[in-house]
């Protein structure tokens, strides 16, 4: 009887965070939940995900790696065949799924594992093949940052105006530009907006003259300078998205750089939470410190904070932050997804499409792309950043010249 009860407890179920395939393995379940949500973006197939889930020895990282990589290899092979036969739409969709599965395969590898670099290289090649098949064609960009180079993918909608609004997207610590491409490209295209998905520097050594808390913000300003140097970008309509915990950096950057037109961020919530934690650690839990909300009050552009009912934050805290900011005249909007409408978990992983649709509808309202203007001809990757008047000539290069 106890065995039967245990079996029932461990069965897949739908709970507050969404579909939980392995209740006793939270991290693996979260990864599968993300993949199932990506099916709505065309970046996975539900049947493929459930097939692999049935093969994996859950808890065995090598089993996880082998099964997802095997699927990715098969999809990439089909993509090459589809391209060779002239079925470019099918090939584009297959490259996107292969990219996502390669990224999933590396999810549980430790940082020192050499297979991470190999899988990252393969994922980048899938992303570049995907970009080549977009219409207009996507661009692979690199700009100098200290002694290193920062990389990004720029795509634009066929509905974008001649001088296009641009949304700059970055994520959490282990997120890559490939992950952001999977999440946001379809919504940007549908909204008539250009999307720049970027990698942020991971190690402080690449820009030693800047303090730890500011070097990623410095990198974002470098990307902003680059976009302002292009004649196909509207300089008044450049926004940023800090996905997930990247929202804390988005808040800091929006508060200290006035050239952003809009920001999807955390409103300074995590910074205030960190300060309260430090206060409690230094002076004891009995010392109560009211949130300063200093960063939030410094944001001048419209901002959006998106959380779920079952997110990591307390709803009363985020609601108090929003009310304080609105009373202070800060143009901040707040969206809380309830359990009944789905999208109520962290990053709306139980239904990511509903969250991303809301975000890009909001961005479209704020950036107001003018569809009457005709989009310009998009250059190829080989000449996409020949001219950058606000940056030194040796500060930009294409991936093909890297």
C-alpha cells in the first residue's frame, strides 16, 4: 500500500508551477516545462519532448545529455536535408528546434566540462543557419569590449519601418543569445520590431577598469552606442528586456542611462531585497529597513514589471513597490499573471507565450512602430557593420571575420 501511495505521489501532474513531469526531480521538471512551453513558439515539438522524457533516466546527467543531443543531431540532419531540397521554411523551423535541444542537452554540465564549448559552438551554428533563412535575413554582430568581443544577433521584422524600433534582450547568468533568440524572435517579428539578442560578459577580467556591479551595464551602453550608429535604427525608440533575474540589471541600466525609450525590468525589487538582507546580516533580523526604491524612482522611461502569482516574489511587496512608484510619478506598469490565466510561475514558464505576448504588446504600444514606412534592404552578414561612426573602426567586426 505504501508502494502504491509513493507511486501516485511521483506521477506527473499539473500544479501551481505548471506541468511537473518528475515531481521528485524539480530541476529536470523545470527544464522539460520550459521545452513544452517553447512548442508554442515553434522551438520544440511536444511529441519530441515527451518521447525523450520517456527515454531519460531522470537524475542521470549523462542520460539527459545523450538523449537530448541525439534528438538535436537528428533534427539538424533533417534541417540540412530540407535546405538542400529547397524547403527553406521547414529547414528554418528545424534549425530553431535543433538549437533549443542542443542548449537543453548542456543544461546539467559543470562549467569546466569541455563539452559545453562544443555544444555552444554547435548551437551557434544552428542559430546562424536559422538567421540566414529569415526574411529579412538576420545579422550576426560583434563589438569590442575591453580586450574581448561581445556577440549579438539582430533580426528585424518585414513590417518594421525604415528606421526601426529595436528591443535589446538579455537574460540571467547562464542565458545566451541563442536562448533569447528562441524566446523572443517570433514575438518581435509579429510586433514589427527589431530584436537584438546579446551575450553579456561573464568574467570581470574582460573589462578590469570597471567595478563588478557596473561592467555589464557598461557592455549594454556599448551595444546602445552601436545601435545609435546605424542608419536603419530609430534612435528615439530603443528599449531593453532583462529576462528573468536579468530584470535587476535592466532596472540599473534604465535608471542610469537616459537614452532608453522603455524597459522591461524588475523595478529595483531585487536590489531592495538584497539591501534588506545585508542589513539583517549586519545588524540582526530585528532591524527593519524600509525599501529605499531609489533605483525605481530614477527610471524616467516607461517600465514594465511582470510577475506571476506563484513567482519567487511576494505579491504584496511588488504591489507596494508599484504603488509607491506610481505615486512618485514613475511611469511603471505592473502585470501579475494569476494561476487561473496561467503564466503564474517564474518567467511564466508554465505558459511562456502569454507572458511574451503581453510584453511585446506593451513594447509595441510604447515604441509605436510606423508601418507606413518601408523597411530598408537588410545587408548580409559579411557587410552588416561596415559603418559605425560612433565607434572606432576596429571596435566592430562581423562573425565571419572573427
